[in-house]
C-alpha cells in the first residue's frame, strides 16, 4: 500500500517534467476493477499511460481480486486481465523482494509483458541488471543524505534484574545450534555486559559469576527450527530481551538525545525555509496512546516521556537564545542593532506547546475510532494495513509546512516502508534490535535518505546548493545499540550489496570527488572537470580507449607529471592520489579476524620432555593459613571506609558520521564512519530492583572468610558507605570483596603452607582438542598447539621468543582449567616450559608474564597468588620445577641460568 501510494504521488508531482520531455503529461491511475473507463483508456490511449496496481488486486483470495479474471458486463463480457495483457505492457515491479512468492510470480505471467524491470535497493533474488546505483555511488554523487549515528551506552548497571538479550541463533550442518547471547557478569569492579556463544544446558548463574539475579537460570533449550531458546520456562526469540529493567531509562535517554539533535538541526535550517521532521518507530501503539474504558484517550509511556523531555530541552534552548541576544545587545551599537536578529525561530519554538508538536500515525479502528497496532503480513515485520498508509500519505505534504505544528512523528515500526518524507532528519527506533536480520540497519536509515525540500518544494541537492549539500542534508540515527555496533553493522550491510568498484579513470570516477591544494583549500570536481581530465589523460596516453591506466601512465602518475587542465594544476598532488587509488586498490575483502579454527594438540604434546614436566606439575595441593582475625576486620573496615566508591549510573553518547568520500575498502575495513564526539551524562536517579541479596553470603563466597568475620567487617563500616549498597548492590559486593581480599593478602602472605594431596590433573582434560583460536593467531613450531591467540602484546612477544630460542624444547600456554587454589581465589600460571638439559641449570620452568616483575608493583591479591604459586611448586617438586614472574624472555634466561 505504501509503495503504491508513493508511486502515484511521484507521478503527480512529476507531471510537468514528463510534459517537457514528451510534449504531453503522463496519465497515471490506480487500478480499480470497478472503474472500467480507466482500464479502457489505458489500453487505447496512444500517450504514455501508467497503471499502478497492487499484487493483492490479482493475487489475493477476496472477491475484488478475483474480478480481474472474471468476464464483466462493464467490459463487454471481457476479462480485465485480457484487456491489459493485449497491450503487452512494460511491467515495472517496485520493491520486488516483497512480492517474490511463487504464486505472485506465476500470476504476473498473465500480463504478457514486453519485459519486466525490478526496482529495489534490497533485492533478495538478483536477475540480469540493466542499471545499478548502489548505496556508495548514491552517497558519493551527493544524491542522498549523509548518515550520522548517535549510539548510547548505559554505564554502571546494577545487575539486579537477570538481564539477557538473544542476538541470534547460529545453525550448523555438523553441530547442534548455539545461541549468541548478551548477559551480565560480576567482575572485581562491578557488573559488565558480555556476549557469548552458548550451548544448550549452560548455567547462566555460573557464567555470571553466581550473581543472585541469575540463580536457577539456564539455557533449557535451543530450537533452531523454531528460531528460539527457552530460559526460565520462557520462549525467547532473536531480538528479545529478558528482564531488562533498565529499558525505560534507556528509552528516556534515546528520546532526550533525539530531541536535542532535532532542536540543533531545526535551529540550523529554519532560516533556510526547511521544516525538520523526526521519526520515532515503536512496536506497540499503547506506548504512545492509551484509552480508558470510556474511550477517552491519554498519553502512553513514551508520549509522556517525550513531553517531559521536550519541555526541559525547549526551555534550555529558549534561555540560550535570550542569553545570545543579550550578549549581542551589549556588544553592538544600539543604532546598528539588526532588528531581525532575535530570530523568527525563537517565535516558532515558543509558539507550540509540547502536546501539539508530536503526532501518531498508526492503523485506525473504524468502529472505535482509535489507534491500533497495524496488521502484519504473514511471517514479516511489515504491515499491509491500508488505513495506516492512507493516513501517512494524506498528511505527507502538510507535514512539510511550518504552519503545521507537528514535527515529531510516532509510528509503528511495521509501517516504516510508508515513510519516505524527504525532511526526516532524525530517526529513533524505540525497540530492541531485531537479531539475525541482514538488512535491518539499512532499512532503518532508508526512511530518511531522500534529500530535503524547502517551503517552496525546491529540492536542496548538489545542483542547488553545491558543497553544502551534506552539511544541510544529514540524517541522524539515534541507535538502540552502541555506536560501534550500529556503525560496524551498517557498514557491513552496505558493503555486502555493492557492485565491484570501477578500476578505470572514466568520467564518472572523477565527478564530485573532493581535491585539495597545498594550502589545504578544497574543491569538488564538476562534471565538466571530469570530462576534461578524462579527455586529456587519453590524449597524453595516460589511459587507453577503455579508460584503463597504461603502464607508461602509471610512471607519470607516480612522478606527478601527467597533464591536467590548467584550472586544476593547483590540485595536481590530490588528483595524482585519486589516480593511484585506481590501480593500487585491493580487490579482496579482509578475512574475518574473529573467525575461529579448532585446535588439536600436536606432536610436541607427546614429547617425553613435556610428559615429564607434566608429571611434576600436575599434582594438586591444599593450603593451610593462619592470620589475626581482629586485625583483618579492623584493617578491612578502615580500607572500605577510605576507598569504597560506587559510581553513579550514567550514559555515554558517541557520535560519528560518514567520511566525505567513501570507498568499498573503507566499508570492508569498517573505517567509512569516523567517531567525532563522546560525551557522558549522569542519570539523575539510579534504579534499584528488588532482587533479594544475602550480602554476607555473597562476600563470603568471594573472600573465603567465615560469616562471622564478614559480619564483623560490615558492622564497622560507616553509615554513608553502607548506604552505597542500595545504590548498586552488585558493585558494592564486588568492591568490598576486593578490598577485603587485598587486606587479607597483606596479613597472610608469610603465614601460608601448602600440602600435597593424592589428586592430580588429567592432561587430556586440561589440554582438550575442543579449544579454538582466532584466524589471526600466530603460528608456532614448539608449542603443544599449532596456533596461539593472545590479546596481550607481552604474551605474544614472549611466545615468539620461546619459539625461536634454541634452548627451548617444548612449551605450553597453560589454560584456565589448570589452577592453584589460593585464599584469594583460583590462580592459573601462564606458561610451562622445558629447556635443553645440556644448556641450562633449571630444565623445567613455570612462568607468569606480567608487565612488571617487581613484587612492589603488583597489587596485594596478585602478589599473594604469586607467593602461593611459589610455595605450591616447591611443595610438589622440590627444586625440580622453577616458578617465577618475568616480563620478557631475557629475564627468563637470567633465571634459568645458562651452563
């Protein structure tokens, strides 16, 4: 419906254009089986006639749809389809991806068309292309708006709700389906959100570091066929969020940032006669409008938030205007004051109350005369609701006038195809991202990409305003995810649709390119410039008749001696770089660095030297410790009262936009968007949710102390510090536990003893063949796996040095499943190394790689863990296995001592 009405509207506004081209107006009409005269005119008129028809008109089951195949009296017992098909029309399908069903495709054969053109930016099935203007060409030619992205991150999660977001379900032909899930995890500094690929049966309680909000929650089922998982007895589908208690806070921030972006844009464009519109897409009408039992309407949650935030922002803007005007009067001679300085935009902003400047566009219940959620097409997120689209199209022109107060539009996300208003400058989707969609972000920005028009209906394109086109035409997307996630996803979606870039110095290559002289002054090449450059390059043999750069031409370009039009001589260096980009562009897409390979233990693992080392280090121990409990209580309380701070909840807004001139390589590498701003704001109130906490028990688990000791510490904490528990219980527990562990470490470091026990680690369990490494991992010769991935530069350099060292026989990066139990938690050393017997005094070495090997620079808990490791290895191996901390290979060699 939206496409049909949009096409009809386009023909109406281009009547004069076609009359200039063909000498008469095009005759468009919307097909209606009850209007035979229009169909007769279409078949008999010798002018260009256009019939606009929906697939429902010939492909649905209703009586109206069947009429096109029936013999009707109005047509002299002929069938409408026969009359139409006898003309052998040219069939143009707009947005064909929405009508690619088998039945529809078969029905289209009945039109007996001369040929068929399929017009879309997001084809699902691709046929022979007759023309292609992809997203990058459209942007570089300044035919669409520039995209700016605002991403929002909430900082300081309370972790009390059991948050879970299902991004997608990943299917495999060889393995069971896995789910990509975001959840919260307790760390030493508080709660953070992490993304993991999880299998069925995994405990979220364990993965979250035993946060109470996840108690008894696990991935009960991953159903690939139904595209869902089951957690806590609830079905969760990609894009769903479970227990997101902070959602209303996040939506308020989105609305606030959208309003601020709108007002800044509105102030910039008002004097140019451009009405600025903003679109909010929501997933339920009751978020915008509610009705009581008498049918009286009221504001929904988002409408209330909008009016509150708009009033605050508007008042701030009006105060700013007044201040600017007062400053202007102070600095200007009163006789020279420009009377129009206090701008009409001030009056425009002041004119309308908050309730007048927003409006809702949804489906309408004809009986109850109220807004309702639109009906959806089967198995889609799109609507086929006629009433909703009619309302949108009817008001399209009216919304562009300053006389119409509405400039913030709320609509259902299923109706997004209907919104192609050119003056949409902000889009905000107040719903969770739809996981698994390959074109979601492109569709989201697509509603606002058309270049804007002013009050006279004049389109402000490159021909009209030149280089200002992207300063004025800038679409801001207030994303429902982080800036990084949205920008990366959008670039990937755009890159996947691009045609191969031209490797020729043809005229189109130069049009609209920005060049720069030595003074830094910029100039955009025109169509005439492009033609002159191309002609001169061909004339001087820089390019051949196919516009390809010759070998001789490359030499001239490298030296900067190619011929150029006289007016472009100052830009020689910049134009040379443009030409170089043609023959130096990489044509391959970079490999996905986050893709993984499965690791298998290699022959090094089986070497007798490594097996001997493993026998010596695989024994387990238990520890015994003594310390002064009253001193620990007083020391811990003192440190908590001094050092405990809980951050306020805040939100961070990152803003970035497209580069001035884009390339496919930029999109492939994720550098087409550049971040320009980052700002953090404090939230006025911290939400606290009613998860029941055993504070003593939680700290007990994290410190391995008795409940009595924990109670003794908490009783000595100042009231203002204890109040921080309500501010963020998870962060309170994590930070208190960390401080207590630091205090404990200082007291017990010289009072711990380890004892061997009968148990030992099984090598096959520790070094499994199910480990993975990233594809950008380093390839090694002496490691027990062929590849090693490390996020630490120190570890990477250390591994390379081990691999190259003649003294080293074999080594292993020890996994987290190999650990020593300590009073402050588990500790896993980094490396197990075997040296050549004849070359060093200490053959077997277990190493920890740190940025510093000085115990003075290591924190209390880290220092204690390292001390425990020394005592542990001395207990299980005597002097046969040496353990120490090193920061590079040279330090290691100092310790093992060459013979």
